[in-house]
C-alpha cells in the first residue's frame, strides 16, 4: 500500500503530527495535539492487534489520521479538490458541503428524523459546539479499531469499531459511565498517490446516540452531577 508510516516522534498510530512537512500546519489549539489518553483507551480496549506492516495496520493508521484532520488547507490524507463523502448511501457531498453541515461529528450524524425527535440535531450544531459536546461526554476520547479489511487499494473496504465511556453529560443527559460501542463498515477509495478521493460510511448512528441519551435528564433529580470538558482525541 506504501502509505506513510506514523510519526516516530509524534504518534505511533497517526501520521502528519510532526516533522518538516508539518511546520506550517495550523492546529486548532495552537500546537499538535496529544493522543496519549485515547491511545491508552485504545490499547486497553482493542480486540484486534494487527501485525506490524500489515494492510490492517496501515488502514487503521490511515483512518485515525483522517479523523484527526480538520483544516481544508492542511489535509494530507485526501485530495481536497477531488473528494466526496457519503453516509448510509446518501448522495456524496464535497468538503465544502461538509463544512456547511458544521464539520465535526455533524456529517456522520445526518438524520431524516423529525426535528422534535432528534436528541442531537446536526442542523443546529457548529463544529465548535459539536466538539464541546463530545469532548465533555467522552473525557478519555472515542477510540477506533479496524476489525477486518476486506479489500486493499484502490478501494479499501473495512469493518470498524468505535468505543468510549460516557463519563460526562451530553445534551442535558447525565453521564452513565457505561461503555458505548459503534460498529460499521466503510469504503475508502484512493487515487494513484494514495490520497482519499471518496469515503462511504455505513452504520447506525443510534448505536452512539442511544447510549449518550440513556442517562436521566439533568434537573429531574435532586442528586448533583459533576462534569469536565477535556479535549477529545479521537482514537
């Protein structure tokens, strides 16, 4: 597959965090993020360990790196001028259109539910509010592992698992401390330079939101609830 390996001095599961090529990268919080907390969650909770240099390891690192990127001018894993994203068979949208959805988790939480039934409404969330909501509820992050790779490039088809612990409130619901797991399939299509030109995700967002909205509504109990808002490092 000949993808760039993860940065030795940056992060063992993600590329483009350090080095000469990243000296002009614009970071959301002014400096390269640390993924130590979510890496620990990943290593403690993963169910699959890919052999070094295997296709599974390369795909896993590619997806983790893609999840990390946010600035249109700094994308390294994909071709920003020739890229589409789709969720559950919807029509593909461009990066510009993704930005209009608010960025963050919003493209992955598109829904056809009536507005009054939405526990999380991506149409009303910004990148910042989405980031805050999920960093608050997942203080240790939301880890990712690739469970199976069914085909290699140029069309990479894989099965994934995301997980985290609901240790902070979410949209007015108290934390439960419980494990939330999300399983799904995805297709990454890459060009001759191994840049992602098409992403297709297939999963049930209810797996995530059901766990986050499970806690009782805050203000309905006499018991107080504490919360924290550390920076989420997706895993």
